[in-house]
C-alpha cells in the first residue's frame, strides 16, 4: 500500500506520515498526517482506465433520456457560475455527456470541451453537435486561454491533482476562474455514512475537505473565492432510491451499500429515465420543486459535494 504513496496537497512523501482510515475489499483510504488529505494510494489504482469508462449501453440509455430536463439541471449550476463569469470563453474539462456545455451554449457562452472517454465523446459530437475534442488534457495547446474552466466531478478521479491544476492554471486567462465540483469528505453525508458513503469507491482517488481544497488551489495559483454545498438529487435517485427498491424487490437480504455494487451505469440511467418520463407540465413542476429543494439544502449546508469558485492569481 505504501508503493509510490504521496500527498498531492502538501507533497508529503514520508511513508510514516500516512495512516489508514478505511480498509475496503478492493481498496483503502489513507490520510496524510501533515495536511489531513484523504485519498486512495496509487497501489490500488493500477487497473483504473478512463478511455472506456462508459459503454454503448449507457450511451443508449442517455440517448433515451430527456435532454431538456438535463439542461435545466445544469442551468441551475449557472446561478453559481454567472456570479463570476457572465459571458466569454468557457472550457468544460471532462465534458461527459455534454449537457452542461449545451446549457452554456444556450446561455451565450463561447464553449469548448475535451472528453477522454470514447462513448461520451461520440455522444457530444454526434448527438449534441458540440465542439468537444477526444484528447488527453495534458496535450492541449497552452496558447489557448479561457475566461472560465469548469470541472464537474472530475478532480476526484485524477491521480496527480496538483499537476492537473498546474495545467489548468496555464490555460486560465488572467483574472479568469476555475469552477469545479467534487465529493466533500467533511460534508454532512460523508460524516454520517463514513466508509459506506456512496461517493467512496475505487474510481474516486481524491477526497477533498474544504481545508485541503483551499490549500491545493492556493498551491497551484488559485484563490478560493466561494464555496457552496451541493446535493445532487439526480444522483440520490440513481444511487440511493434505486438500490433501496431493488433490495425490497429481491429475496436476498442485503444492505443498501452491498446492493449498489450490483447496479451498473446503464441500469441507473434507465431508472432515472423511467422516473422522469412524464408530461412536460409535470417536468416543469419537478424542476421548480427540485431547484427550491436544492437551494434550501445548499443554504443549510446539507450535501455531499462542494461547488468551488477559484480565481487565478
């Protein structure tokens, strides 16, 4: 477990200054004694590869979903983004299925994105007609400059988050912003669920707290200027409600956490599609209630992720 172990926040490499926090079947979470950063050591990460992160079954489930509803979810994020950048060049790093970029385009931003995973990339380009490149982020021309770089649930996947942020800094225009969302290890739900937290898994290597996020940004040329608690209701439906329903429908008695393992990404998306397959007036009502609930939970600091705005310095 100590093989190549290091902290990307404070750069601690002393093996004696890391301690085990959680031991799971296929991975472990350790804590840096120097800065309290939580992460999965490189030893467990050798087989994780993101170029084929999603398969064709997931793409088909995404294609059968309601794009209008997905865009509304991302427009809610622009209530936060627009406080800092109301227009200009927006670079979505890890574009995923492209619906955030689609929302940005509708709102008048000059958009560009990259996506390393094959299926989401093809969906972005072929289905949504978005300007997305299928390239390694580190190969991106550093002469490009953006007013805002956005990363939604990306940085937790990155083994060398410090090097990644250094590249972001080079691509951010002077006075520009980095806006990101990551699972928060000191959030309400993480503290409550501990090692059964839904956000904890082998593909999430980094578990930032408010303190360690502020520190790693400062170390790499950014000043954190705002943070907001975020509770993704879509993820709650797919990762909490669906496992509960499957458990009650099945004959085997398993915990919700154990049931989660047996549900693939396509099944989750298909379930969300089924839940949201409603007439437009019902969807608009759902969005209205969703936004009120989301903002209330955020105001009360009840969430499991944090949305962060950082300015280039």
